[in-house]
C-alpha cells in the first residue's frame, strides 16, 4: 500500500513538473543567464558559475540547436543533498525535428519522451517511459541527487539508467496534440497512466495567428478555466511565438474565468493589463485577482534593449516590494544581479562567471 501511494505521488509530481501550464501567460522581459539568440559561431557549451558553484550548462549541436540543459537550484530541506538538479536532453532527426527528449529531476525522477508526427492527420502523439517501477523511498527528499553527476549530452545518453528504462518499460501515451493546417497547436489532451484523459487544453487563433482564447480543463476533477487575450495587433512572445521586428502589435489585457465547482458558475478571477514604452517594449504589467490588486511589475531597459531593472509591487501598489537590477558582459550574459527586498529589509548581490566551449 505504501509503495502504491509513493507511485501515485510520483506520478502527480512528474505530471505537474512536465506540464506547468495551468494559467499560461506571455513571456515577460527576463534577464537570462543564458541567452538563446545571437549565439557565438561554433559554440558548443556555456557553463555558468556562482561562487565557484556550477549552476547552469547549456549545450548545443553544430546547428546551434539546444541538446542539453543542466540547471541546479537551492533545495530548501533538512536533507543533506543541498541542490536540486534538473536536466533536459533533446534528440533531433536530420530535418531538425525533435523526436526524443530526456527529462530528469533529482526530486521527481526520470522520463524519456518520444514524439510521433502524423502529417496526414495533423496529430502529434507523445509517448513516455519512466522509472516509476523503482521503489524510490521517501518522497520529496531529493532522492535522485546522483543525477547531478550528469554534465553533458554524452554523459546523459550513456547514463546507465537510460538504457535500463528503455528496455524495461513499454511506451505509454502521455499527450496528443492536434494542429491546424499551418501548424498552430489547437488542442492538447494529457493522458494519465490508466489511459484516462487528465487534462485538456484548447487554443483559438485570430487571423493574425495570435492566441485569443485559451481553455483548460481537468475533467476528472470538474475544474476548468478560460483566458481571453485582447491585442492591439501583434502579441509579445506568447506560447513560443516570437514578435516581429519593431512590431507595433501589443497584447493589452488578459482575462481569466474559472469554474467554481461549489456554485456551478463561472467567475472572473484574474485580469492583467499591459503597457508599453514608445518603442513597444513592455514597461508595466498589473494583475488583479478577485477584483483586488495583487502585483505590479515595472521594467526598464538599457541601450541594447536588455532588461536593466525590474521593480515589483505586491498587494500594495504604493509600496515597492522588490527591486532587481542586472549588468551584462559583451556576450549579453548577466554577470551581476542585485536584489533588494524591502519587505525583509535584505539585499544581495549575485555575481556570475562563464566558461565557453567551442567546436573545432
């Protein structure tokens, strides 16, 4: 009985860690430690350090497709294993299409996903194999801390657990995606280990290919919500879509409706407003939850359009809760981040160093 309970908890953790999409929002300005555009020629790996601790590794193939990501974060636990480790590996076919991904999490487990594309039906099926057959012991204790030893794509594909999972398990259907004729994803259905639909997502686009309606349902729990997006013309990056250069098309607001299972009625539970500067960079985002102010974020940029500062307000729009500032090196990577938290009266400065590796 105890082992079955552990498996159910792990299944839920794997599901949540792999989707993380309840309440999708646009991607806001971020001071990335690892820029994804304008990569140096022949770059193979970029390693990020803080206080001599390796935090992030991004590895690329010769075509600059990301094939490996290593991310290390603080683990707030009494457990002796201090850091959480998250690893993603990607495998592509000759046409550059993703056909397999590896998802490893030191607090959740290991899964391998396989992508099956059917051009005739505009359907993508995602299958999964995982290590849930193991007796993993205590939950939420960073029990797979040994994954931190995997530091490259080569380490990953030769890691002993990978062939073990591939040979021991059958592939189970994890998700089905339907696309329209121009490859917009219009529906996703997530399947649980019993073969039942666990979550449904639907997307509706306008003539400019902007998402205008989003619907998400957890049918086994009777829960759903809807988000409506209003644009001036084009959105900022949304659902992986890049804005056009010097675009004047902007997302103005999003409104979320949620279903109350007690009253059997829908209600507006979140509204977010967006404002932009004279060259269409997002400068302000304000969110109200259940009609009450919740958060406000103000963004400032440097002369290279990189995020220079972020000012946050929480529950009180007259008092600054937190300020973050960023400095960059010539390659566009953050080398210093300053955080000032007015609520705790604490400040900290984070310095980052990078090591670059190149193909010969």
